C-alpha cells in the first residue's frame, strides 16, 4: 500500500512537469484534470492503465469536442443545511376583525341551594334628614277660636233711678240701665235684653231688691225660661233697715239667682218678673244705695 502511494506521487510530479511544457493553457488545464482523475482511481488500476501513457507518449493533437448533450450525471447528495437566517422585522398590526355573531343562549343552570335562615335584625339606622314641608291641606278652615280674654259684662240699676218709679209688670223684663265693667262684646238694648257675642258656656248672676214681701224672677234665653233659675226672696226677715241692730220684719227683699248656660252666638238673655203681682223696685230707706244687677261671664 505504501508502495502504491509512492508511485502515484511520482506520477503526479512527472505529469506536472509535462504540463509545464505545454504552450496552450487549455491543454494544460485538460492535462491537469486528467491527472487528478487518474490519481483518484484505485492505485492498482492506476499502475496498470495510467503509469506509462501520460509520460511516455508525446502530446497528440487535440481531439474533437465531445457531444454537449451527453447523459446527465447522477444527482449529488444534498448539501449541508445552512445556518438559519436572521429574524425579519415584526409586521404591522392587522386591523380589528368584525364582531362575531352572538352565541346561542346556554341552558338554565340547576337551582341554587335553599335560602339560609333569616339573620338577626340589624341595628336601627340613623334618622334621615327632615323632609320638605308638604303642601297646605284642603280641609276647610276651622271655626275661629275664643279670644284670649273671654267676654264679660255687668249691668245694673240704682233704687233711685226713675225707671223704677213704676213696678215691673208680670212677665215683663227687669231693666238694668247702667253698664258696669265689660269687655264690650256683650251688649244691652237698654230695656233689659242682652245679646251674647260668641258660642260657649256662660255664668249668669242675678241680684234684685224689691219692696214686695214676696217676689220671684227667672232667666230667659231666647224668650224661653232657663230651668232652675227662678229666684225668690233671700229671707223674709232682715236686719233693721236703719240700724242693722236686730232681726225685725223688713220690707226690703233680696232676690238672687245663679246659673250656667250653653249658648250660641247671637242668643239673647233677659230677667223676667214671674211673680203673680207687679214687682216694685223703688224704695226710700237707708239702703237707697242698693242696686239691682246682672253679671254675664263667658267661662268656656
């Protein structure tokens, strides 16, 4: 084997020297290819077929050019895969796609667990802000209330008044011609009739002096007798009219009546002689300052 390599090396040297003498560069190239081909063949075949011809024979004339459409040689083995190329730059962001169609409604899920027990009552929340005032109601306006000062009045007549010169006839009104303390709301016509200004309850006090041994008066409301208001003489005997020293028969009789009535605004009151005889209110005794009076006070 070592011998074959040595001979092949000698042949290559000799072939190179022959090629150096060639004047035609093309011939040199052809000879070089030929020599390389022979060197690649088996050493034994090279010794047998190529060792003498290239060296011993003189270069002959150039042969005719071979056909250009000769058979294609066998396909070579695939080459080694090259290295991966560098990554390209990112492409531009694509536009937003259209909205897809609504999917079908899913099936109803199973019922949840049973509601738990009621929890404890929470703490009371803070009081909310006061709301706005509501609209005025549509109910009718109520009746006017009673004034802060209730009406009252007193009317009287002195025993020396000329109006008492003649006795008061049976069923006639006792006159009280002088106004006393009053709020001005209760009025008198001057002949014994009084008009009440407002609806409510009134207290009536009547006091009359007469020279009759027996006398009676009563209170009328709207010309009708008020039950329980008949006044008779206070006592049949009085103190001595001049000295008040001892009980003796006296001609001056005191009639007193007190009543509480319910009245409507505009009602009238009067004191009537309900005796069987005229009632004498004129006298000339030590009690000439005595007077007849009626007091009317609204209490509610």
